[in-house]
């Protein structure tokens, strides 16, 4: 089992910044992909950004250029730096780890609210 604990959500004005953190613990494989997803009310959960152990990132088109994902392998922690936030970024943000053949784990989520 892997446990994920997110932090850093909150309320921010449009144009502002927030930094999310997610610390993983438990049976963590050396090779995994860590990611952030989000889900807004009435919408499906969507991938925001993911990053491999070798720190190769990928981003949703809607956040590319504004968000930066990074990770600290020594701490088993993934970060999401969110700049130039927009009202449409308002959602519950979830940390995700995928490892092995089919293991996937989710954090409890953290609310991000952007006021316009």
C-alpha cells in the first residue's frame, strides 16, 4: 500500500499562485509516475500533469506554460507550482502514483479555489 498526503490548496485571486505538495509513503517502487489530477464540480477528473522518476514531465494543454510539476525522489514528494491561476482552475486536486503493472493510488485531494 501507498499513502499519499496532499497539502497547499486554498483560495487565491485570479493571477495568483499556489504550490501543491504530495508526500508518498509506504511500499513505493523505485520506478513510478507521479501525477496531479483535478476534478471540478459536474466534470470528469482530468490529468493536470505527470512526471516520471527521471523528471520527464507532461502537461495538459490547458495548464502548459502556467503550471510546473517537479519531484524529489529522496523525499518521495511531488509538487505542482501553479502560476497565473484562472477561475477555471478551480477544482479538487488529487495526487496520483502509478507503479508496477497496475498499481495506482490516490490522495484525499485538496481544494483549489480561484476567485475572479
